């Protein structure tokens, strides 16, 4: 065990903790990941599908998890709590207490026999609620193991006997230990608001009133109803479902947080869309909301789709009550609307409460032990410009504990926290490891041209396989197949002992191809590839016959059919493996230099981080000076001055020995592969051409302030943007003091037909500037005309403050925007007040427009073409996965930070810049880039240069080269095989899935079936 | 006077000319031709005889024209470039003129896809404009298209079609100009329901002075029923039937619809009369020849002038 | 053929359908053993040739299982697969094999129940249809 | 490129029914590019023919081979060693390839597996459209680079007929009106005056009018 203190402690095994740990481990930093639960994954593993793609996240999340468990740099400690923390940055001492699992993780194969026999004693449910008992937490659980509730167990002996692997250990008493670490990432996640005490919402009394997470479980394929949407009260399919927003948020109920929970609007939209997708016109969906807060990237479009394509109904109202009167089958929701004083009642079958986030009590206690300052909601206070930095040096936060947020922002902060925590570590020594590696792996045998000698190893996996079919007989049968030199029964093939035996047999019997009959290749291929590689075989001379997950587990009741199918699968695997050829993993030497494009806050932050980690950074800025848009901003909503931040960043960037700043740089060409790029640019006043070689690229090119010709902007001197207003307040307060009336109009140039998305920053800007005006001129009357106030997270508190200070917030609809007219040196603004229900005219001394941000259409278009990076419809760079990989671009080796990704605040840009650096660091830590072997290969003699592959490739990789045939760069190929399937000349093969291997499987399958 | 054509004489004398059409029968029924001709006797100045209209095989337009000629009527021979190459066409033109047929209309013809022989080859050795050129050359220079001399040339009064409602609209006047440049003496237009659009087209025609170089006969079709109106609106390529016309027809009970169709027809003629450059009317009463007289009469175009 | 047991090949994409098949396993959802899965990285990798050869070798049914629409891990391999399947179905009609013996299905990785359900339904359907005419002809050929 | 489509299987089966062993020959040129007769299509057809015949109680051996180009005799020569014992050859090339194979192997019946369609371009993946009729006297320079002979249903040379609607041909909305395209392009080029000139009647002798054509390059011809 690693007792060195040169590592990072990550507290919390949710998505944030996993991301942080993975980033650190991939950057070759040691991590100890502590989680209270018996398997990691946190809240996200409970979701059915995630917005905005509506993907089922299980499959995107699962690889992360198993990756996590494999990484040698991560020590995973589950069922464990932190009881005490001492020390300072660089040298913390932490006390851990582990609860007994009663299962030996080294032995458990997650076969599920114990749970099958004694479901009451085995922990296997998330324990969310009696109404949502899931049958499994999630199938890709890490560690792949169960946990025993010993308190409930009445027959320890029977339980022990139920385990074919002998993994149950009743003498587990848990443990305590002390660990040392240099820094701590505190990512305990959020708890959800419990609405049980709110009688008027009926949650405690009515089965059909559920929280949004419970509804999610009902929708989930792995949920209690297997994905069937039914009313908990009667099992019938509902016809009408309502969502009530802001339950537990915005200070609206007893016990609710004062903040906005940020994620619930999108959560509700997603649930409504998924519901409509499944049931179409058979179901009505209604969302009761206060302000629709879809301020994230492309979220507004998602909202519009919900409304216009799926017909989700939106009612701007906060319902008074959810009741079920005697004799009525349905829930009756009572609510008021703008259109009249009379309350409306409406019946629904299910009412979903969109419950917000809160900090759990024990988390608050733990935060206290860490010495963190907390705000009124119990969230740790953080640096004004760096959301992951807390009041305690060396302790970082990320995710919901920093402030309520959704998954992409959590992922961003998790990566940001990783690089901050890594910065506190002493530089690691790497020499030993590579030598050890070389010692482990013998040279590969040459197998080309040799007669195939196949070794078949059949696992019985205890009862899992052996209990259904005669595994020994199967091994005997395999022994009769052509080319099979050795065939044997291997018990638990994946146990350490078995793997050692297999390795030995390969060597002793001169085996040159291997078939494993056992678990799914999805989970076990890598493991067995390792085994045969250690035995001196190329790792791709392997086939796995999935006789457990896809035979014995599913045909337990048909022993004969199962036996025949297992034989088929083994025979197919043998037929295929004899045609397998050794393949080289594609790898490239890594260039460890970095190109950062854009010299604003995000670009400079990223450059400094990576330079501090020892990498040479080229920072290319289009304009003549560093600083970007932030240089124009005076203060943040919270009151922090921006100028010192920018000054400091510029000074540090220019002075850093590892950073070369290139101003007036215009990128003109780009070539190479991830890890060894070449980018050409014209620089300086003379436009000299120079080329830079670099391993990764960070795009931080920013966005531009929008300036639409609306509401007399640039026609009337009393009309300005918010950016100009804040300059005026700072520089010319005398003028501000003369104002009687100020009107602000929100969503100018945003959320329109041309620019459908929300600019995210404008609502808080309006609140900020309104409060600043009142500081200078307390007598001013300020009107903010808005469509939805989107003061997410803690911004909500400033919004409430502004209301209390007398700022008048009046809502307008897109269909009836305010009318403005220049009258003398005043601006006459007329708008319809929905509360008063009549038109109001204000003679304003100043009209201020919240114009937001737009993508740098020309600049981004050029870069997107040069770098081959996709963009969103509104021109921002499109990340690889909008949920889980928010700063990775689809082209490997490219990362995005700041407003080039979408509108965001300075501290959000900083977090993203840190995240991009962290992701870049994971790549830069490697000496070579391993690209795997599954890539398409073109036979130039057959290629007809027909362009079919060029057009079919989803990633645009193939091209017709100078010699006139298609060339597919294995380093760029994603390995889907579409090109191989469509090639009319059959000139393309996908390695590992060559046509002759697929044909061999068919051949072998029908060999017997038909014989 | 370029020819002996009665139509040319009527037009040259400054009268509003009237033509109508007769579709030959699908069978050896010369009497059918005579019967249709009878309805038009004294009512119109020339009778168009269609050439395998809508790409359906019928009695040849040459034969049917000859029958009408025998009856003392003035046939207007339609020739489409779809069915014959330049040899066959020239032969037919010489034959026609030899049978006393002195007026013709050069067309490209509907595509075979729409007819009863979709498997037939579309010949299109030359197109309609090249056909106009060819006939003019035969008449004025006494030369065959191939360049050889032609004895006793056919003095044909040459017509062409124009569709002001097809796309691209901006090409529609230019295409007319090309036809006139090629040698068209008169034009018969596609049937007009959208008078506004026709007026716009005529503006273009006048701005190029084309109405002075050639006689433009406005096409008119009486609609029998709301169904026919809808069909023409939606199904016939190059036809522009405004929704008001469909609505007007639909507003009438079924039995009153034919009457309404004729009324619309008369109103259209009245509007067209006022447009500068309209030299007459071409009334296409498909399988409704018996009504032509009523239309011409109600439009105040009877009696026809004697020239 | 009272005891007819069809042989059905399922080409399953690694990311969704194959994972769903494993999921059916971990949930112990039972389905008939007639379905034999061939794993491919993406349903778009399945070549018309693979499908046609399966029938030529004697398959009674074939289906291609990919990710749900819009969820393909390679952007749109599943829609390409669906077009390929439609094309081969027309070819099967020409050859004289009922096109209904070939299907395209989609599912997410979490849909173990759907994998089992699809496997059951398709097996039942093919069982009702009887052996493929090619399968039958091969048997007859062997007997002769 | 020359485009082609596979003939209905039924027709092909009628051709080969009398034989026990056939050689199916693909071509790696145009017909590969238009997905009609490359290696993949050869494989699919071989499989389909065998199945269809097997179903009818017959059996046939289909040998597969794809030539680099079937319309050149040197490549066709490659087939010689494969013809041993073969009763008939089925060619998956365009008409040119079929004839070249038939010319070389006088005593073997040669059958076409494809219907040769037209000279065209690929509009996008999987879609090919007619572009040229080989009239032998190219007038694309006059018509904005769009051929009215190949692309107008009536091969009108002087402008659109009265059936042109919204840029579509009267024969169907899936067919562009060539003249609408020409006009748009002439406008883009500022060459509207080209439209005003009357194109004279075409001399078809450069095309099929003068019978089968031949090109002889004196410097190359041996």
C-alpha cells in the first residue's frame, strides 16, 4: 500500500469524484477515492436518460467506471467515511472508517447467487424510496460486488454456502486507518430536498405524487417497473402528468434553499420529452414553473423542442395544492394564472415534484472537519474567480457541493479540481515503472505462417455456467474441433490462480491462439488480453465465447438448448480465432508542447496551468494584446474587481518561462495527428509565417458581445448595452445620480428566431448593474423587463435582494416586446405589465439593453474548417459529449475552454480552462499515444477510389491520397467499420472484425446446425 | 400579307380574332371531326387541330385538318416536335399546304410519359423554335431545312405557343421574343385564369415591343366543374388557377357550375380586351365545343368579320 | 417439422445491443437459445454480404440490432444499417426468401428486457414461418 | 462515369439455368463506383443466384472474379485460366465489358448481369444522375455548363417548355428543369445574352446519327 503522502484524497465517488480521480490517475498522479456507498457512481447512475441528447447514460458512464477500477493509480475505498482531517496543504492526515461489507472483494465475481437466494440480506438496492425499489443499483456496478446486511441475516452458514466463490466473510468487522495526502478534493455531491413535510403538495400522503428522481426510476429500463410508466397507486398507465418546479429551491417552501437548484428545469423538460416520446398523443404533460431556466448550451433549443415538437404544455404558475378528494381517482392540482384572479383546478394522474438540491447534514459536519467556511445554505464558500478553490488551501470542491448544477458543469469542475489538486503534489519519479513494465512482458512469438494451435479454456464460473451446462463436456467437445491443441475446464477463469495457469499452458503447449469460454468480452476481454500477452502472444490472438451472460444466465431453464448454444459459440470462436492475426496497437510518440489559441482569461489560465506543470505552451492571440473580453468588465455580481485578475494573469503569462506569447497570430493551416500536430500561423504586423509543433490544442477563442440594431441602440444616445452601462457607473457616477428612471430590457438579440439560445450571463448582469445603480443613486427607479429571470444557483439571492431593494421586474412575452420611442433626451418605454394587466409607459433617462454574447462566427468558422471541429448551429464549438466530456472536442487532442464553448461567467470560464488543462494533462502525461488496433485498413490494389468510404465515414477520416487510393489514418480511425461494410470493391477490412472472421463464425455456426 | 390565311387577314384588318380547337377522334371517325367543326362554323376564324394531344394517339392532325378544309372551314394545323423528325415534319407541311391548309402552330408537345404510349421514344430532332425557323425558311427562302431548294414553297401563317404562367417567369417574355425572332407570326397562349399575372407578362411583352411584331391571342378555357378547376390547379403542369376561381366554382351547386364557368370565361375575355397587345382569343373548350358559340356571342365577338 | 428449431443470427453492436444482451443476462431474463449473437463494433459494420451469406449457409432468420435512433456511438451507423437491411430485404424477395426473416431492431444498452423480448418474438415468428427455403433445400440436398 | 444497375434476379436465373458452372466477372471501374458490379456486388449476386437455384432444386457453382477493367483486352486475358470447366460467363460490367468478354471467348456464352444506364455523375452517396448523351458536339459552353440534351426531357435547345414549374420538369418533381438550372447559372455568370441567341437545329451526325462511332488517334494507333 502506498503510504507516501504525495497523493490526492478524493472524498465522494459520484460522477465528480470519478472524473477527478480518473483525470489525476491518467495524469499519473496517485489518488485515494473514498465513498460511503458500496459501489461508486452517485446520483447519475439513477437517471434513465440524460438531457439534452436523451441518451441512456448507462453505456456512456459504464466505461468510465470500469476504467476507474482498472487504473493502477487509484485506490478505491468503498463503504468508508472520513472521520477526521488534520494538517495543511502538502501534508494532510486523514482518518478513515470502513464499514464491514462481509464480502471478500478479491473473491466475489458478482454472480448474484447470494442475492438470488437471500434477497433480504444482500444490499442491492439504492434504497431511494419504498415506491421505487430498483432491482439493481446498476448493472455495471464498481466494484462488481454486493454487500451483506449482516443485521438482517439470520442464517450465516446458509448465506456462506450460497456463494460459489467462497467470498462471504462474516468476520468482517470493518476497519479504521490513517492516510496521508497532499491535497483533498471534496466532492460529496448533493442531497435532494425531502418534500414530505409539505402537506399541501401531498407527497407523504399520495402514492402518485413522486419526486423527479423517483419518476426517473419509473421511466428507467433498469428501474422497478422495467421501464413501464405506471401510476404507483394502481399500476395503470397515466394519461396526464404534471411537474411542479422549484420544490425546495428559491426559498419558496418551508426548509427550501434560497438558491436556485439550476438543474431542475432541464430535468423536468427531459422527463416530459421522454414521456411524450414514448406515449405521444396518449399522454399529456404539463410543467408548472416560475421562470424557465434553460440557460445552458443549446438548452433553449431543447425547451423549444419540448414545447413545439413534443407539445409539452407550460403553465407559469406555482400551484397552491395537490389533493386527492375523497372518491376521486386522480390528483387535483389548484393553481392561479395571470389571466384572472380565479384559481383553476385540474386533474392529473401523476404529479412530479422537481425537488432541488441541498447539502446533507453529515456532509455539513464533514465540511466543518475540513475547516471550510460555509454559506447560509451550507455550501463551502469559494474564490470569486475560481469556483473549485475553498477557504482552506489544499482543499478543493467540485460539483453540487460548490453550488447546485447539472452534469456537464460538474464534470468541468471535477477536472478543474483535479488539476488544482495535482498542483499541490511534489513532482513524481517515473523511472522505475517503465523498467518494471518491460520486465513483465516477454517478446511476442511470431505466429504468422505457423499452423494454428488453439487453446480453449472453459470457465464454469461456479454454478453460473457449471450449474446449467456440463462445462467439462463442453471442454471435451472443444477439444475435438480442428486446430484445437488444448482444451480444458478452468473453474473461475478470471481468478488470479486460473490466469496464471492459462499463461503457463500457453507457453508449455506452444499455443498460438486462445479461446476463452466464459463471461462477456465487454467486461473480460482486456483482462484475458493481458494474460496472453504475458504469455508471449500478441493480445489480439484471442476470442471470447460469451457462454455466461448470453447462454447460461438466460437459458437456465433449457439445459439442452443451452449446451448446444454454448457449443455453437465455442466453435464459432475457434473458427474465428484461427483466422486472427497479430495486430499492432497503433501508437505515436507524444509531443508534450501545447498550443493555446486565444489570450483571454480562459486561454491565459489554461496556459499558466500547463506551463506550471512543466509544459512548453504557445499562446496564440489574434489581437495585439492579451486580456480578451474580461478586460472590459469592472466587477462581478459578487463584487470582485475584474481588472486585478486580468492584470495579474497577463503579467504572469508574459513572464512565464514556459510560455511563448504570439500576438497578432492568425492560424492558417493545420496537420498531423493527436499528439503530434503541426499548426501554421501568420504572425505579427508583417504576417510572417511560422509553424508550431505541439501535442495538444486548447481552443479558448472566446465569444463576441452582441449588438443587434434594436430598441434604438446606436440611434439614440440614451440607449446603451449593459457593458456600456457598467462602465458608465464606474467611470461617471455623476451622470447616474441624475437619473430618475432606468429601464433594462433582457433577451435583446438572444432567444430570438435568429439566435435561439440564451446568453446565460445577462440576467445576473442586469441584477448586478441594477444593484450598482442603487448604490450610486438610491432614488433611481429601475425597471427590468424580462422573459424569464435566469439567476441560477446563488445568483438567485442577488435577484431577491434586488427585488427587495425596489427594483421592479416586469415580465414581457416574446410576442409582445416593449415598445421604445425617443422623446427629447428621454426614451419612452411602453410595456404590458402582466401582474397589473395593463400597459405602462416609463419615461426613462436611460434604456439599457441586455445584449449578451454571440459566437465569433467568422473566426470560429475559419478555425473549425482548419481544425475540422464541428460547431453548434449558433457557431460555438461542439464538444465531444455534451454531458460527460464537456471540454474534450471530438477531434482527439483538442479541448475547449471559455466562451468559445458558449456564453459563461468569468469564474465558469476559469473552471473550464482548468478543466481543459486537466484533460490535456492526462494526454500529456503519456510518452506514447495508444490508439488500439481496431482500425480500418485499405488494400490499395483493390481500391477503386470510388469515394464511398470517404462519404460514408461518420468522422471524415478516409481520403483519396496522392497515389489515387483511399487512405485511412489508423490514428484517426474510430473503428466503427462502416467503410468496410459499404466498400463496393471490398478493399477495406476492419482489424479484429475482418470479413473472413465474421464469415468463419457463420460457417462454423451452420456447420453443425445444418449437419 | 405573307400568306392567304384567313386568320392573318382578320388580324391584319385589326379585328379581334377568335380561334378554337378540335381534338381529332381516337378512331377512324371522320364524321366526328365534321360534327365538331359544325359547332364552330361562323363562330371562329380558325380551328386548331391538335397533334396527338397529351401524347395520346389520335387521328393525325393533318388528316383531320384536311377533313375540315373539305367542309370549307379554316383548320390550323398543330405540329409537335415530339413525334417526327425534320424529314417527316417537312413532308407533312408540304402535304398540308397542298391540301389547302395555310395556318399552323409549332409546338414541342407533352412528354410521352403523360400519354398512352409512355414507352415510345420522344423524337425531338429539333425543338419548337427550330421548327418555326424551319417553316419560315421553307416559306420565305424556298429552302428545306437541310439547305436544298424547295419548289413551290408552302406559304404557312406560322403560330407558336406561349405559357405566361410557367417558370422561370423572367424567361417567359424572353422565350416569346425568341419565338418571334425565329419567325412566329402569331401566338396562342396557355389558358388564362390568373389575369393579374398575365397582365404582368404583357407588360414585359410591350416593353420589348413584341406585341407590335406579332399577334397575341389570349387563351381561354371554360371550366365545367369545381373538380375540373381543382384538377387544373393542382395537376396540370404550367397551369395557374387562382384559388378564387376554385372558390367561385365551389360556391355554386353542381348543376350551376357549368354556367358559372362560362360566366368566368366571359368576364376574363372582357378584362383581356382592355389589355394593350391582345389581338384576339383562342378558346379551348375541350370536349365542350358546343359552348364556344355561346361564349363568343356573349363576349360580343359575333358576328365574325368577313375578310 | 414439428420439432423445428430455427437458427437465428443476431448481429449486435458492441455499445448498445450487445451490452443489452449482457444486461438480459445479469437480470436473468430468459429467451430462447436459438438466437446466436455475433458482436460487431457498430451495426453499420454489418455488410449486406454477411446477412446474405448467413441465409446462404442456412439461417432461418437474421436480425441486426443497433443503438436507438440518435444514440449511435458512431453518429449514424444504425441508420446506415437500417437502410442496408431494407435493401437486403428486397433482394431476399427476389431470391425467394421471405423478407420478414430479416429485421432491424434498436435498443439501448440498458434495455436487457427488450433484448430478451426481441429475441423471443423473433424466434417465435421464425418458428411459425418454418425453416427458410434455403435451409430446407440444403436439408433436402443432404438427404438426397 | 458509366452507370448501371443489376438486372432482376429472375432474368439472370433464366440465363444461367442450363448450366452447372458459371464464372461471374466483376469490373473494378465505373460499375464498382456506382455499386453495381464491383467485388461486393459479385459476391452478393453469386450468393443470390446459388440460393435461388438451390431453392428450385438445382445447384450451380459460381466462381467469382473481378477484373481491373473489363473493356480492355489485356485485363480480360486474366480470365483464361479461370474458364476451365466453366459453362458460361456472366459479366457484371457495363455493355462495353460484356462485349469485350464475349469477343475474347468465342465459344463461351456470355450474359450481361447489368443494365447499362447512362453517363452520369454522383449527386451524393448512392445517387447517380444522367449528365451526358454523347452527342459528339458539346454545347455546354453555350448553356452555362448544363446539358439540355441530356437533362431536358424534351432535349429542347432554346429554353424551357411550358411545363416547367418551380424549377421542376413536367415529368416529375424529382427531375430538375434543365433550363431553369441553365438560366440560373447564366445569370450567375452574367451571360444572359447567351439565352437570347437561337440555337440552330442540331447536326446529329457527330452523335448516333452517323452510325457506330470510332475514335482513332493516329499518333497512338498501331
